[in-house]
């Protein structure tokens, strides 16, 4: 018998008549000060988008329970909870929303899926493909969204659709890019006034800053999301990947060995052992505190600094994916995956809520302070203007303008193949950052670390392939 899942760290019970809160402290990573309320204008005088409402396609009733992360930008959650309350009142559904820390979310989702009980609608910030056998196919939902708002970003589609089964195991209405965040005042005297453009720049400048200022780089090699993303960006830049476009495991290559060799040099020249024990908030906190020269992250650390350390915030610049010998690519920082478990009791309500939420993605983007970008671009026509003139006080105002073409240098987990269930398990078990860490710590040579990771990945792929869920 499976034990009951642990209680969430933060709960809101939303009903048609009102909202009651347990009053527990928010444990979100890298949180910033309270953001704008509905209809409040941003720092540049930009008004919040108005909420739209379309009647559900079917009569709804009963209760809908939702589990999602405590957003890195808390103003989103304050808006979201009121948004959900209003929708529930309009359609006659009692909605319960539980927010928990991103550090606790994977274990909670795993517990609910194993126990086959819990919330009707689950959200994570990376692919949930490994749960495909236990979720509702959302193909009809994606088709309806495409009909209403045009073509979904391929990046989002490849992170929620299994081409081997023809099943949308998840719904991906939005994502967040993963630019480099650097301290201008540190990189300028090191010879890089506009920040690093290549991985070699990162090594050269990061090592000089570490030597002269004793301030390290912030690329983790631990069991957390940012370490997963950084390691993959480096592999792709060398032309390496865990699988090819046909979903065949191809990690064990000269290119992967070269990438791991580079990471060991980067670690020795510009980092300390603390990167082996980081959680998802460590690099954010280090940048805001002025202890890191560069991190690979979303914009949330900078948003945090705007309230907590404005001097550091003004000193933070952004760069796109770093260029390596073969490519300049980054994983998405966040890829929203909403799943409806097969055991859910409110499937229709879950789908209708997701359509309502997606229709209002301009509000999602605004209240997340431009952290969340749309999976259906037509829904946020204001985005380019917001990135050129930040509504929330960026100095300079166009600090985020590079994100206008972020989709051009962002790829899905599993690239050049899809985010299939095997890729999801490799991601969730941290095979790739563990490979980097073993070599950096000297526990294995780069060649040995790559070969060991390749063997582990092949075992995972074969298990899923035998179930018909992975190609190759």
C-alpha cells in the first residue's frame, strides 16, 4: 500500500464564493517583492491586459483540484489565484489550488501518479513524458487550441507530444528562455563589456574574474534543473546529444568527451565545490548577493534583484546561448507541462480551465513580469513591445530585447529528437549533470564518464522502447 502523499507547503482553497488560505509561508526559489495587482500599471505605465472569458464547451460542475509550482515570480501566483477564483465562480466549479516549491514538486507528482490519487491537474516546469502511460491524451485540447490561436510553437509541441504513440501526454501553453545572466562590472574589466559570446569566452573571462576578484561562475553540476540545462547546452554546442533525431542513443562520442573535458577546465578555472550541492535557487541567490559573475538561468534572479538589490539588478546583463565549436543552443529554462492523470475525476473541467488560462496568456506573461512566454505566440501581440520597453523598471528599458528571438536559439530537452519518456527519465534522474560532475571531481576521466552515462541512458531507452514508447 502506498503512503498518502505529503501535504503541500502552500494551499489555497478556491471556491465559487471565496478564498481561504492556510497562511503558510511561500517557499518559492528566488522570489521577488510583491508584483502588480490586476489592472495596476507597470513601472513604465503599461496597463495589465484585461481578462477574457469564453463559455465552456460543456456544462461544468463539481470540484477541480490543481497542483503547480510556487512561481519564481510571486506576483504571478497572486494574480493566478484570483484568476482561478473568478473562473470557478463563473462556471460553477469549486477549484482547489495547491502551490509547492519547485524543489518538492517532482516527488509530489511521482507520489500522486504512483498512488493513482490526488489532483486532477498537475503542472511541472519540465517535461513529464515519463508519466505518459498514466495520463489522459490531450490531443483534442491541443487541436482546439490550434483552431483558436494558430500553430503552437514547435518547441512546446516537441516537449509534450510523443510521435511514436501520437499522444499529447501533456499540454504546453508556455515556456521560459534560458539566457546567460552576467555582471557587467565584472566582465567589462575582464575584456568582455558585452558579456561572453562563446564558451571559450566564458572560460577565459570567468577564470580571470575568479583569479582577480575571487568571484566564481554559477553553473551547477548537481541534481537540479539548472544543472540539467547547462550541461545539455554545452553538449549541443559541441555537436553532442543524448539521442539523435531518430531517438537512437548517441552520447558516447568524441564530441561529448570534448564537452566534458571543457567542463572540467571550466570548473577548475572558475568555480568551487559548492556547485556540486546546489539546488534550483542557489545560482539565483548567488547572483543576487553579488557572489557570482555569470549564471545560466531565466530572468527571475534579475527580477529578484530589482527589489532586493537594485544596484546588482542594474549591473546584470543578458546574453543568448553561448557559441561552441558546432552550435549556439540552449534548452528552454522552463517548459510548462500540464498533465491530467488517468485517475482524474474532473477531466472536462481541467481541459476547459486550460483553454481559459491559455486564452489569457497575455496576463500570464504580464503578471509573471515577462518570465512566461506564450506557446501560441498570437496570444501575446504586446510581447515585442514589452521586451523593448520593460513595464517593470528595467534599466536600460530594453534589457530584455534579446529575448525577442529566443526561440531561434532555444531547443527542447531531447534535441534533436523529441522529449520522449526515456528522455524524461534521463532528465529526472540527472544522468547528464552527474556525468559532468564525476569528471570535474576527478572521479572518472571525461571518456569514462561519458561511456558510463551512455550505458545508463541506453538501459533507460531500451526499457521504454520495449513498451513501444520510444523510436529508434
